[in-house]
C-alpha cells in the first residue's frame, strides 16, 4: 500500500446529541484515503436489502469503530459495514452508500394524575438520522376496500431506542414500529410498517 494513492479527503463522523432529544452526524476529523467503487453490494442491514458499496483504505485511526460513519464529496454519506485491521498500519473499510433520512419518534410516559389514576404525557419527540431500507410490500383486498402495507427496516445508531408499537415519522410519513432487532453492538434495526388505502 502506497500513501501516495490516498488522494481522497474522507470525513469521519460521530453521532452526537446536538441539543435535547436531537441527534445528528457531526464531522470529527478529515483524513486522506484511497476510495474504490465496488461492483458488489454491501450488506449493511441484517434484515433488509443491500446497497452499493465502496472500499476505503486509510492509515490506522485510533477510535474508529462501526459506531462512526463517513462522508466524501463524491460518494456522499457512507455506513461502515466492516473494518479490516489485518494490514499493519492501515484500515481497510467496507462501506455502503446510504443517505440518512430525518426521523422523528413520538414518545410518551405514564404518570400518576389526579386520584392516583394513570395519565399519559407527551414527551419531547426524538429527532435523529436513520437509514431506511425496504423489506417487502403487500396488498390486501377486503370488501369493499383494499389497502397496501409497506414494511421497511429502519437502522439507527445504538443510542436510539424505539418502543414497539410507537409511531415514528420517517422522512415525513408515519410508520409503526413492529419488531425490534437490538442485539447488534453498533446499531439497532427496527421493522416498521406503513399502511395506506388503495
């Protein structure tokens, strides 16, 4: 590996809470790297579809993990799917070209009200960038109407926790969180459903 091949500026991004209940990807540092477009797709979601991928070779950078993301002028936002640390002094990263979408999750809490009765209070919505990938589309015919159901996978950075049955607006349209997949160390995946009449 030659340092002279590393001619592309790459931003390493951290996931931060910029204000109360509002999260964003923020540039941590810029490094030089060799970026190569790949002919195969990257598996960035265990339960969704794949996306176009790039291979990035850079000098070893302390603190870089799958919690981070990357961005470049040519390829946009990149989700790191793997970090190969086998080459001494270098990292070889596999990353998926996936643009984040703004999500807003409604949140509530139950408190005791008058006469010690439970009352549901609305909390500040949780706003964050997530990654949306398609799972399947289904159409159901019921007399006298029909409706369609789209099921997506919403990937979120690990600090974002959504409740099953909760409502999250993804890019402005409402979805219900139906199945959480939270065992990954770096990301959570949520199956979300959008239903609409035909």
